């Protein structure tokens, strides 16, 4: 489950490293605005994703303003809820708007109950909103999406805690000189899974 403490740690790590994302975080969304945005697509977010976008709604300059939108772990960028919903709509449309009843018949379609939470090029970390409860299992839509049904993280809270840990331990380091995130080699498995 996503915890406020991990959000505080994540933002503090960005500030400590002088990462530009720290100065461009958008204000969070209130419950009424969250509900308004979600109503268009008839979606319900688990509590941890409401907390995420209630904390900060992406970056003020937009997700495609790199490197400002980069979270620090690999190339993952901070989507606003509006950007996430737009990406979801686009992926559903590209897949023809249908999803097979049998996962064995899957041919690259985006499920209507999937919602991107971070983007890196054409890859997504996405939440499975069909799960019931306070948490959302997180899956990976890779550059070549071939394993979208495997849960990569039991909850988005695990992802955020991992990002905060990686920044605090120096696995992901902001380079002001090169204006990008450095990822040293030989990452431990728990950090490697986040990039």
C-alpha cells in the first residue's frame, strides 16, 4: 500500500539531488477533481492511486518535458492523471477497442481496466484496476509487450517505495552536468526491476 512516508521520502530525495522534477511538481488533485476526471471513463481508482495523484498530479510542464518529468529510476516519467487517461484511451483505440475474453487470444490489445501510472517511451508501468481493494497490482507493458499479464509489483506502493529506496541508496543519481539521471552498473535485483 502506498504510504505518505514514501511520498515524502521520494520528494526529499529529488530535492536532495537537485533533480528538476522537484521544482516542477504539479499540485495534487482533490477528490472532486479526481472523480470528475475518472467519470469520463467510468473508472474507479484504488486508494493508493488516489493518494498518488492527490499528492502531485504529474509535473507542471507535462510528461513529455524531459528530463524534468523523469522520476529517477530509468526513463520512467511522472504522468498526470489526465495524461494517464489520455494514454489509456489511445492504447484502447489502437487495439481496436476490444479485448479477448481468453488471455491466450491476446494480440496486443489494451484492456479497458488497465491504467498507465508511468511512461518511458512506448513502455508503461500500468495498474490493473480490475483488482478489488485498496491496492492496484502493477504490470509492465514493455517496448515489446510480451508479458503484460505477469504482476511485477503487488502494489503501486511497492514501486514508489522502491524508487525512494533507489534514490536514497544512490542507485539512481541526478547529474546536473549532463542533465539526466545516472544509473550505475551492477544494480541489485530489487533496483534493477524498477528501471
